C-alpha cells in the first residue's frame, strides 16, 4: 500500500531531516508524480541534505551539479569524444544521468545552460548531437535557488519554471527543532549511516498505482476550473498552463494515496494548489506595485471557485 511505503520513507528521512514533515511529503509526492522540485530558500536550510537523504533512502544514484555562469550545456548532458584506441566516437555521459539530480543554485547558470535541462525534465531523455539517450528511472530533479541574492543570477524563464511540478520553501526550524539538529549531528552525520528502505523498482510501481486513484467528475471539473480561473483573473497576466492543470490533478491523486485514500477530495486540490500553481503565475505589474504577490491572488482564486459538495 502506498501510504505504508510512504510512511516508511518518511520515517527514514526524518532520521536526518528534523521537523519538516510537510516538505518530506511534498518531495515524495513529486517523486510519485514523476515531477521535479524547485527548492527556493536561503542557504543553510537543508536543501542539499534533503536531496541526498531522499536518494540514500531510495537506494538511487545521486549527482550534484553546481551551477555557475561558466557552466556549459555539455557539462550537464555529456559529450562525444574520439577514442583513438577504438577509432570511433564514444559518448561520455554527464551528471544528468542519475536518478536523483541536485541542480544547485540553478539560477546562476546562463539561460543556454538552464535550457539543457528542459528535454530531460519533460521527456526523460537527453539528445546530444543526433543521438538520443534515455535517462534512468525514477528520475527526479531537485533544483535550488536563493531568492534573496540576485546579483550574478539569471531568472528562470517561464518555460523552465513550468517544467517544475512544485516550488517549495523549507524555512527555518523553530527553537526546539534547531536544538534537535544540534543534538542529532553532535557525534556524527546521520546521513553517513542511513540505510535505504525502498528500492527504485517499488517507486516505479507506485508511480503507476497513483494513476488508479479515483477522481470523481465533480472534483476533476474543480481542478480544471481553478486553473482556468487563473487565466481570466484581472490581476494575472499569465495563468496556469495545461501542464499545470495536469500537475495539480496528479499531485492531488498522490496526496490522497499518501494519506491512505483511494479517492481524491476537494481539500487535496486546495492543499496542493499553492505548491503547483504559484510559481507558474505572472501577476500584472500594477498588481505587483500594490504589493500583491502571486500567492495572494491564487488564494483569492481558490476561494472564489465553487467547491463540489459531494465527491466520494
């Protein structure tokens, strides 16, 4: 059962990550939906540790790319080089050929290098020269960016943002959690002794199972109406794409499965909407001047769309 496996994964990740149960669940949901995560927060809040812990818990291969202005697309995807011994061109794969990829400070790379991830994130494959290479499964990109430091960065274009299933913020721990962190890491790093509790094959099977979670017609229409309302709202310049609609639908299914249900309820859609839709919205310049953020407008949208009363 998905909820039991998710609970096992959550407990294992909690051995390293302190007090961030919601963030852990969102990472699991992204994995189950074959989506990707954009972690937007200040340095030192555990973004890298989360990615490493997820990879270790799943017994998945892990690679990290430190994005910098001089990083080239070939540094991400790999290159063909001429092997003199074999007298032929041989492909040397880049770090993107891993199951869990940490794209650290992705907004520090140039748009050309950022775009090298587009095909991989959407189609789970990489094309170098004229040859196409499939990526290992499961495949999860966890990209980080610092929202405060803007000098020397290149804002992610809309096409890139739309490839991320969710944008989440980890946030600072509270006083008790920060004390727990000090105690937990006092003697040794718990990540070094962490054992995998779920195999990649189980994740692939769960990815198929969440598609069987039942979504009543009224709830499906609710998902569509929420996304369509963002396209017609006077304060929104660019609304949610059809890819966003699909993402909201899939994450609601995954959330229901993680919570142990075989059907989606409207509250699942409401809970996932801020993570799935906010980063895809562009608000009108006048709205921004009035101090209204995309999350404020989305909250208003969700509140105005009629919620189906019976969805079982």
